[in-house]
C-alpha cells in the first residue's frame, strides 16, 4: 500500500515538474518571438534640443545628484564642473526640490577662481519622478549696475547738498553782517563760488546722463584737432597764469577727427583743467596731439601729485576722488574723468592713463583718425 502511494506521489510530482518546464519553455519561446523593447531613456528624448534654445543656462540632475544633461552656457557659467553641480548650496536646493516637489528660486553665489564670484539667480523644478531641472541666469552685471545706480543717487544727493548748504549758511552770514561791507563782500564772493560749483556739478550730471549709454553720437562733425586743443588750453589759461604754470600745446600737422564737438571739447577741457588744477605752482603742463597708425592721440601730461597704482582702476568711476579733501578744496566734482571715459566710448575711442606719485600723470584720449578727402567719399 505504501509502495502504491509513493508511486502516485512520484507521478504527481513528475507531472507538476513537467508542466512547469513546459511553461518556462513556452515563455522563453514567446520572448524570442517578440521584438526586444529598449529601456526608456533617463533623460526625455529631445531634451538636449530644448536646452540649446533656452536663454537661461540649463542643467538636468538625476537621483544621484549627477548631471545628466547640461547646456553649454551652464558649463561656461561654472555651475557644472566635472559632471557635478556646483556649488554645494545649489546641490542642497536640488535635493529639497526632489524631496517635496516644490519649485524653488534663489540667488546663489558661484565662486570663480582668481576672480570675483558670480551672482546667479536659479529656478529649480522637478522634471520627472527622477530628474530635476535647474535654470540659472547670471545677474552679476545687473546687480553691479543696480549698485552703481544706488551709489550714483546717493552721491548726487550728497554732492548737491554740500554747495546748497554752504550757500544757505553764507546767505545767513550776509544778512547778519549788513553793517560790515567787507564781510558782505567776502561772503557774497564765497556764495558766488559755491553757486558756480553747483552749476558746474548740475551740468556735469546732465552731460554724464546723456553719455552713460556709450552709444556713438549722432551729432558727429569733422573737427580739427588743433582747434580742440587750443580751445581746451584757452579754457584753463587764466588758472594756469595765476599759478604761473607753463601751459604748452603741440599738434602734429593737420589732424582731424569725426565726433560730437561739444562732447570732445568737454573731454579735452576736463583733462587740461585737471592737469592745471592738480599741478603745483611754477610747474609745467604739456598738451600734445599726434597720429599713431589709424588713431589720433591727444595727450595731457603734468608734473603734479600723481596717482597711486592702487587707485588707477577707480579714477574713472563717478564721484570717485583720490584725495576727497583736496578735490573739494579745488572745486572738483569727481565727474570729470568719468565724462572723459564716456565721451571717448561715445566717439569710438578710449582713454589711457599713466601716473606715479610725485612724478605726475599722463592722460591720453585716443580717437579714430579721420581723413576728410578719403573718408567722406566712402
């Protein structure tokens, strides 16, 4: 009896095993007959084409915080380095978005080797269940411009407040000194000086606001460089004579430039005026103009106090003064060199500077040379 039961159980097991083998064989046959389906790509098809046309730098990050796809601007911006997102603050934002699926925006500082860090605005959003999209925009220049504008408004307010306050105080002094003719004469003379300073400051602010776009002037005319130099020297001749400064000019041949006459006159006059103002008595100021290849170079040299090397990069900033106390005592507004820089750019040129403390300074206004007989026929 036991033998028969054993044979029955063995037969049943054989039937089950045979049926299982048959099932596996049939499944394998079906797999062979069916075409193989490629696994779905991690990054959606066409994502690279979309990244190329985006105005923002774009990066797609996977679940392991590795970069799956990145646009060329993103690499150039420095937020993608060796296949990884950078800096750590940005990686943490990506992880937060992956955890809760919420879109985030933030301003991130991206360190740059041997340079000031970039100010980058990022927008991070989930792309799929496994991918996160990072859009980045470099706002360094925009933030710098905003800072310059804020500083400009603050500086204008301060600079206007100084002469206005002085005029008010002097007016009060005049009213209290009606019985003293000498005091009235003194205070009224001071009021006139402050009013002149205020007028000059307002005019320079107006000029600078017109020039700060650095676009080529539409009021370009042909000018003789010799006339520009002569007018600029004439403008500062009285002050030069008062300080017994030898103011000399030399212009090589008939040099011409094409530009805005009023702007160029202001630029050359500012350079000569600065040279005379910051030069000691009985010194020398030389103004030269010559052609070098396709450029006309108008150079103003003095034997004044000079400018430290650390200050040279900032002297063209608006309202910047190397020596604020000396500048205010001479009536300087801190806008003259900034105007020169913008005039040069607005007329297709540039401005160069050399200076050494105790030896003096040399400023060179470089403008494209113009040949009336040749260039006007083009």
